[in-house]
C-alpha cells in the first residue's frame, strides 16, 4: 500500500443536505422565538440578580438603622436619670415662682392692712387665707373700728368686710374684735396665672 504523505489530508466529502431548501415560515418563527426567548431569559435573570443585590443593600441599611437606633436608645437610657432630675428641678422652680408671686401679694396685702390701722388699733393676729383675710385686734374705742372697716372696704382687692366677734375686755379697758374681709377672686386668678 502506499505511504502516507505528511501534509496529506484525508478526503472528507462535504455534504450539505439543507442546500437548496428554503426555510419555512414555521422554522423562521421558531428561530426568532428562541432568539427572543434567550434575550427574555437573560433580561429576567438580570432583573432577578439586580433585585437580589438590591435586597442585600436594603438589608445592610436596615442593619445600620437598627444599630443607630440601639445607640440612640443607649443615649436616652443614660440621659433618663438626668432628665428626671431636670424635670424635678423645673417643677420645683415653678412652685417657687408661684409661691414667690403669691408671697408678694400676701406681703403687699399685709402692709396695706397694717397701714390702714389707725393709731390705737392694735392688730394681734393677721391670717390671709385663699379667699379672705382674718384680723384679730384690740381697740380702745368703737370709733376706731368704724374707721378701720371703712378704710378696709376702700381697698380694691376686698369686696366685703364682716365683724365676726366683738367682746369687751374690762381688765385691759379694750375691745377685742375679729374681722373677716372677703378677697376678690380676680386677684387670686391673676396670681395663679403668673
């Protein structure tokens, strides 16, 4: 037999069974559907992959937000005692302010009552309640009582003056009296609003 040549190629016949045949419409549709189907599958997988990656970014943000919330809760817990002390101080300052305002009104009213007392009219006890002033005094003459009551009625914060008790103290030659003066509610409301 013969020797094989080094550059010789074995003869392979080319067979083209499709040559001369034309593609039918169904074949074209199938090829088109397969091409478009591949593109649709690739796009769907890309959308799914991007949604998957986006979910990871959302999870990361959620974890970061939870960490920030925990940090802020720790700060709030640490500040809770300080806030309680601060609120307590604010409440005490408000009470002091109210007492100071009402104290000024009480002092002012006491000064007025003492200034209205004529000479010979001795005030033994002066009580100022929420809506009235109670005066325990001793006088030498009934005329001094009338003068004091008239002057007391002229004061703008007093609406009514009544004589609660009168007694003659023969041992000291004086008359003991107890007066009550009703205060206007407007002045008390102003004090509460201050």
